[in-house]
C-alpha cells in the first residue's frame, strides 16, 4: 500500500534530506581540503559522511514494511547512533580543558558539547529500548524525544550566542557555520518529531521495530 502524504511522512523525508546534505558536506570537505587534512581527519570525515548517509537512508526507507529489512535497519541505526556518540565522546578531555567559568564563550562551547552528548545518548536509549515497546513506557515514549529536541535546541542557542556574540564558528567559514550547523541539529530534531507522531493504526505492531 502506498504511503500517504501525511505530516509524519513529510517530516521524515525532509529529515533524510538534511542528513544527506550533512553527509555530502563531509565529502566536500575531503575533496576541497583533503590535501591539508591529516589522514585521521580524512578518515573521520569519510566515516561521518557514511554515518549520515545511513541516517538519510533510514529516513527515506520509513515506508518499507518488510520485517527482515526493518530488523536490519534497526540494527544499523543503533550502530550509527552509538558511533556518532563515540566520535563526540572522544573529544571530552579536550573540551573539558577549555572549561573556564570566567569566560562566557568557553562555558557556551562546553555547554553545547555536553548538550549534544546528552541528546545523542537519550536518542539512542529511546530508539534501542523504548520505541519497540511504546505501550510499556507511555511517559518515556513522549518525554525522551521531547528531551532530545530540547537538548538540540539548546545546542543551537549556545552556538548562535557563540557565533553572533563572540564571532566564533564551528566551521571554517561564517557561511558554512550558518548553513551546516543548523542542518546537523535540525536533522536530529526532525527525527525526534517524527518519533512523536503516532504510527498508522494498521501498522502499530511493525512500527515498533522501526
């Protein structure tokens, strides 16, 4: 049966586009700046591009209802979320070294980092343990996606204050910062908004595995 063009459908497809843009951006970094990047930098950019390409594929296959495919899709999604979290977590010592409560910009930077970590961790917990058992966790099924959205919105606020208040950008140019940082966060926000929509009535059971 063809998927209906509902707000739920529109949001997940738009989320896939955002993830695909972020994936393509990391390929762009390798092509444009690869000669000046260390090998580990090229590897991480390539890995990030692959991870976000998989997130885009996850979003664009939301209407597929083959059980075996959905189980593979779920496993890949869990691995992707854990890997993104691990890539962020590896920087914790470097970020903590910047913590200086006398400098507002440093506090905002550290806050954005830990909000991202917390949001990614909550998203993983929700997807891996809550989503397939929604009737057992009625409060957590709503609270966790909303908490993740709040976390990523907090990241946007912190980075906006850093950019407009202190002239600090997370990318190599102001334009890239203005375009790419919102794309990163809006992708995950869109994913959580999608999870907040109830699944179609006839597909409740199988949607718990998506």
